[in-house]
């Protein structure tokens, strides 16, 4: 909001001092100027003729006035001469101002005008006008007519004005004191009423060659929430096939609300497959506005209507089968289909015996591959994965149609059996059968798995007698290491020979 006011008038010298509130009536350098301020933009209807006075030597002021000065102006000049005669001093006049409580308003909202610096208890005429363009969106608005307010003892006032219906335009407020002749200006804008339109997704899938209806939710938003607002809504353009009939429910916005929720319905019959667009336009009711000529206050949004080709759901001709593997081997689950070829595969896993399934692609186990194909490979599944169940979701068509396998494909992983190799030390006869293990080893482990016999096992000679090639029996062998759970020993007892 910008404000302007008439400049203050300083006390002029000698006989041509002006009246207190007439700084724009008389100027000692240019003579009498009846026009308030020729440099400020104003309605032509507010302009007055300007009479000029030449400097003509020592002749009196009254003698130098041009004949086209009116009677009222002559009286003012006479008053000035009397003031000069009696030596009455004029006081400085403070500039009047007028302000608005906002820089921008929604159409038909309330604006508060505040004035100051005018004469006490004088009538001030207020006038609002468009600056940028004529307001042709509605019929003539009485709010444009001048209206008067009376100032208080301090020369101030506060009043209200209903903002005109001319969205996007700039407006000028002019305040003119009827006694002081002080003039002040303020500038503001008339913002749009409607601010946004949103359209949602179509309510159901539509297949080519069929008939029916489909709906789209729409939201219309305005600035503010005061008063009922009548809103029209339409399709301003579209690529919809011929024969489609559209209709909208009421889009009016009620007092206290900033939105309305109309619904678009499309009735169709045997439309061809494709993706079609349409433009929803919301605009204010009234005047000569129409869908093709909505004025300047309207909002638009583009929506999409999808019609799919005829498509059947993929069929499963062979369900994925269960897999039983030994640790270290890979498991592969496969599915066979018939009819419509699936466009996507999604394998899922259940770790609670089929109660619930999650996507294999979300698993942290890195041994899965082919999670979006007809064959899911599980590389080196662990024994802990025994009992997991798998299923696959097959999808095709647009909109998507899906088929899901029975979820009975179960993975079983058995431990890999290992045979220990034990080496024992020779000993000198000591009357006992105890033997000492010097080396423990395992064969047939997978890759670099961490698994060993550790320090397990107790070695015992067949008897305590001395001899060569005596048999040693090792008992109590066990596995340890990070991968030990995936293995088992063929026997916890082993034999060796020693002297």
C-alpha cells in the first residue's frame, strides 16, 4: 500500500498569505491554481479548470485575476487580501494521509480506510477507481461511487469499503477534505478470489468397448472464507472421444469455508483404449461470464481419463514347487503361466508359515536373484532358512490385473555332514591309556566358511600296554565357528593310530 498526500504549505510572506486549509488554491509564484495537484493521476471528473495569473508589476492582486475565475475564487482572493491587511499569520498545515489496512484484497472482501491530517469535523469524500483496466467482469458496482465520512476532533477517520469485483487490477483511493481541501491518495490491488483447482484419480478402471460411468473428485479453493461464493465449473477443453457426456455437482463455496468439493462424472459407451486429457475450469458466477469467457478470475487443472485394452488375468499352469537342499547348494523356485503373458513378476517370502508375506526384494539376505522373473534363485540358503515359504504375484494389463500363486512352495535346507580327521601323538609307556591329539581337520566345507573342531575331543588308547600301531579312539568331537550351524558331524567318534 502506497500513500500520498498534499504537500504542506509554509507561511508565505506579506500580503499573499493563503487561508489555513487552502495550500493548493493559491501560489505566490504561479497565481491562483484551482486544480488540486496536476501531477497526481485522478479521474477526469475530478479535474477542475486552472486559471492562471500573470505578474503585472505593482498592480493589486484583485486587478490581475483573469476573468474566467469564478465568484467563489474571487471571494477567496478577497479573503486573502483582508488577511494581509490585518496581518493575520497563517499556520503550517500538516499533510493529510489516507491508508489501507492491506496491500491486496480478495474481491468482495472488506477494506479498512484510515485518514489523518484533515480538518476537524470536516466531510472527506472518498473515491476508488481502477488504474490498469476497466472492470468489465461485472455490471457497474455502486462501491465505485464517491462516499463521505466525517473526521473526528483530530482530523482523522476510519471507515470500511467493500472491495470491487475486478481481480488482478490496481486501485487508487482518493480522499478529499471538503473544508481543508487537503487531498491524499492510497494504492492497493484487487487479488483473485479463486486460487486453486485440484482433480483426483478416476474412481474405477475402464476397459475399451464397455459402457458405464467414472467419477473424479475435484477441490476448488478460494482466498478467505467469508460469505457464500457462487462458482461455476466446466470442461474448457479435452481430448475425450465423442459420445462422452460430462457433468459436475455443485461447486459453490459456503460461508465459513475456503473450499468446495464438486465431482466430475464421465458417462461413456464403447470408448476406444487410450489415455485422454481434459481441462477443468472453475470461475465466478454472474454477469456475462461463461465457460469460454470466464473473465479474469478463474483457475484450471488438467485431468486424465485412462481406458485400458481388453486384457485377461494371467493364469498359473504350474505352481512353484517346494525345494529341499543341502547347505551349500542353490534352490530355484519356478512358475509356469498360460494365457496372457505377465508383464511383471513379484516374488514374496513368508517366515511365519504363510501367515504373512513380504517382498523378496526387501530382504537383507544377498543370495536372492530373479525376484522379478519367472524363476527365483536362492544361492546357498542357510539352514536357518528352512521352513520359509515363497509365492509369486503375476501382473498384466492396464489397469493392472494380477494372479498370485498358492504360497505353498517351502524351502528345506539340511546341514552338510563333515568327517573329521584326527592325528594323535606317540607316547612312552606310562601305565595309562591317555592319548594326545596333535591335529584336528575337516573336509568338504563350503567356500571359506568359518567352522572347525576347535579343541573338542578326548583321545584314548585301546589299552595301557606298550605296543606299535595301537588304535586310539577319539570321542566328544563338536563343531564351532560362525558357520557351524550349517554343518554336522557324520560321527562324534573317530579313530587314529599311534605307538
